C-alpha cells in the first residue's frame, strides 16, 4: 500500500499548491505520464481481466485470423488487437498503445475543464477510475471515445462528436448510453430533472420488463442474463447504493453552490461547461439508481460519472468563502483517500491493483 500512498501524497501536494499556467500543465503531463506508465508496465496479476486480455492478444499474435473469437471481444477491440499484433507480440507494448488512447482522453478532459489538476488526478486515482483502466480495458476504450466525442461536441463540433461517439459501441456495447448525452440540456432545467427522474423511477420499478425490452432490440445484451452471470436482475449491491448516494450528494452540492455563485462567473463558456458537468453527473446518478436493481448498469454509469473528477474541483473553485472552500476540499480529499484504502484493503477483488507489481515481478 505504501506505493499507492506515496502517489496519493504527491497528488495531495499537487492539489494544495495548484500551480497555474505552464507549470501546472507540465505537472499535469508528468502526472498523467506516470499513471500511464504504471498502468502499461503492470504485471498480468494487476486487474481482474488483464490475464484474459493477455491470452486473447497472444492468440491473435499466434493464429491471426484463425484466433478464437471470444464472445466478449467486440469488433473494434478485435481490430485493435490485430492492428497492434502486426507490429509487436509483446503484451505490455499492446497495453502501452491502448493506454495511450485512454490516458490522452483523460488528460484532455482535465486540462480543458478542471481548475485544479492535482485534485482531479487524486479523485481519478482514489475513486477507482485508474483501477478501471487496468481492469476493464474495453470499457475504458469506450469511455475514452465518449470523452473525445464530448470534447468535440462541447467545442461546437456536434456532428464530429456524434460520429466519434458512434465508434464507442465497437469496443463496449454499454456505451450506447452515450446517445443520452444529446438529450441533456445546456442549462439548469427543473423540468428535465423531474421528467428524467420520473422515467428512472419507473425503470427501477419495472426493471424486469425494461431489461427484456432492451434485449429485444439489442440481442447481445442477452449474454449478460445467462444463468451463471454475475449480473442479476433485482439484486441490490451495497457498493452501487453507496455510489448512487455519492453522485446524488455531489449533484445537489453542485446545484447549491452554482445557484449561489453563478453571477460571479463572468465567462459564458465556463458557465455553460459547469452546467454541462452538473447535468452529466445527474445523468450518472439516474443510471446508477437503475443499477441498484440491475448491477450491469453500473458499467453504463461510468460514461457519465467520470465527470465527477472535474465537477468537484469546479464546485470548490466557485465557493467564495476561503474557510468553507478549504473545508470542502479537505472533506473530499479525506473521503477519496479513505475510500481508496478501504476498497483495496477490504475489497481487493474489485480491481486487484494491490499490491502493485510490474511485468517483471513474479507473483508471490
């Protein structure tokens, strides 16, 4: 745990100093490169699914087009495997290429929208987003494509954003939820909150029928409902309930702080960006609420809850009173660190990132 605690300490220092301008961007780049490096140079024992990805890549390297087609290998992911296999048979080189796609998207998101790079990176590590990048590669590739699409759409290039987003399901079917982004208003809209919240409640109450309806249109989702599947309709996972409550709290706090301080935001672009983040987290909350009845939907929420890592720093930045701002920042920092330690000590099976090992270290 010392390895991770050292990284956390550095990121806390980064967040407290919060350098701006070129120095801040350079530190962000160095931090992202470090997190990218330890994700790419990891042992196959780090991450629940890493060994499976390694075996799949080795099969493609050895057998090419005759490689076994795994049911969970979406078309885009298979193509990417084959493309990389044309140049190398080394699995860590494969991870380096894949993670370059993933980590550059996080770099762009944080650089463009976070007022505190260090805090965003701390939240990225402690709330499990880094762990996701070493565990669920296909999901994170889809999330990164979603982020690229979001960045394009928010910069006014909506058509390019839409086209980019269409590629995400090629890596993970659950990324079809990306299209909900185009239903999200660019303002604080109470009617949207009430109507979408009501729809989510109906889905929760009628989850059996809702899932069966989805499988009629997208037969691939039926694979998640097999008898031995870990995804069970109606099972309530405590972790999902905690995540749901946390997202609700962040969204409510963001609304409160924004409402009291919106007049102090002189830049219309910045105001629109913050509202967009608030609404993205609200969408994450709605999806997570439905996930309390079908835990697969936790994966769907990932496409929206990633915005927590930039919304929380923006919430803190909007607070005018120094004392209150410091208290809120300290509270989120403590919660993040405690969550990280608790999960990796008491629930290491969620991501298997502790203890950390590099590719040349034998598993004891």
